[in-house]
C-alpha cells in the first residue's frame, strides 16, 4: 500500500441604489448607504493591480466602482472608456462607498464585479500543452481555502506552468478571493474543473505525463526525483492531504524533507517548493543540452 499523504496545516455585491433626496429629511438627518457584506461567493475584485490586469485583458466586468482621483489616472482612463464601450457600468464613488463594498479591505480606490469565471476544458488544456516542450500541469486535490488556491495559481503561473486542474466537488472554485490573491495571474493562466479527478489523472497519463503527488510519507524525497518530460504535480488540501484514490493514481509519491520541528507545510508553500525543484531541473537539462549541441557542432 502506498504511504499516506502529508497533512498540510493552514491556516454581495448589491446593485447600486441612488441616495434618497435629502430634502425629504430634516437638516440634521444624514442618510447612510446600506451596509454591504462581502463573502467568498461575491464576484468582486479590488485593488489597482487585480483590476488593472482584468481591464488590460478585456475581462468581462459587470460593474466598476472607482474614485474620481483614480478614474483619470493615465493607467486607467483609456481602459475604463473601453470597458464602458463594452457594456461595463462605471460608477464614480467616494472612498467610503468602496470601504462598504469591500468590507473595509485595502481597495486602493477601485473595485469591480466580474462575470463568472470561464473554466477551460481539460482537452483544451492538453491541446495547448502539445506545442510546449516538457509541459507542467498542477493538480489541486481538495483545496478548500481560497487564499491557498490563489497563492498556488500565482506561483504556478509565475514559474511557467501551463495550467491547473481542480475537482468540482469538495474543493473551492475560482472565487473573488482567489482572483485577488492570484494578483492577476488568472488572466493568463487556464484552470480546468473536472467531475472526476482520478479519471482526469488517467487521461493525463495517456497523454504522456508522469504524475507526482506530494505526501509526507512519500517514497522519494523531492531532490532525488528526476522530473523529466511532461510533469503533473498533484498537491493535497489542508488537513486531509491527497485522497487515497488520488494517491493510487500517482506514479510517484514525493516528500519534502523537513529538518525543523514544524511537522508540515502550507499547501501553497509546498507547491512552490516542488515547482521550484521541477523547473530547476528542467533549466539544468536545457542548459546541458544546449552545451552538448554547441560542443557537437564544434566537432
């Protein structure tokens, strides 16, 4: 029987309503805007970088709230006009309104309500990989914390991975928090959501990928594994790690050696460490082949 997995420790937008006419109230009465509670299911992104990235990539936005000071900022002005032409409602608001919309978060003067995320089909992701030498795909098994998933996406896109696969059930999808934490990476990084993760892993095997799962009791330590060819890195969720069914679908279970007293790693941190080692090896292999070809050419 294969070793058990590691146990990672981890840690509404309402439509705008016009203000009531102040003449209907006594002079000492100041009407207040309704409180808005921001939940994980709200398709709301905020902050200059996430919204700017969404605008630059012509992401479909239902509504955009922006302060007057930022609206005419050269970085945003033309993009906002373009979004307006595409049907986005632009609301120029006071910072207090943005405080209410974002629950007091650091919005930096701008927020937007995005359309539901358009997931990629696994077949389309695989088709994209065919044109890339030694592609890398990350699979997240049961990640329920949107901050973890967002961090995984940000890291995976930054190092050059081709995409992410997540299950439809018992795992978080692409929420506004995931978009925010990914810091714009989702605009250039495809995510496929599958009904059956084990079946998806088998399909990846059929396409020539080797499946490496991260597990505390893995039979091979990370630095001793030779990550050649197309690679799938499978990471488990907070608390439960990889399911036994997912473990059985892996070709190799890999452990990350920990020398301190802390017994486990955050899932996104473990993903980053594993991806670094994978791309370190691929970089060395590429350098070696380049030198070999140069040497052969001189001969």
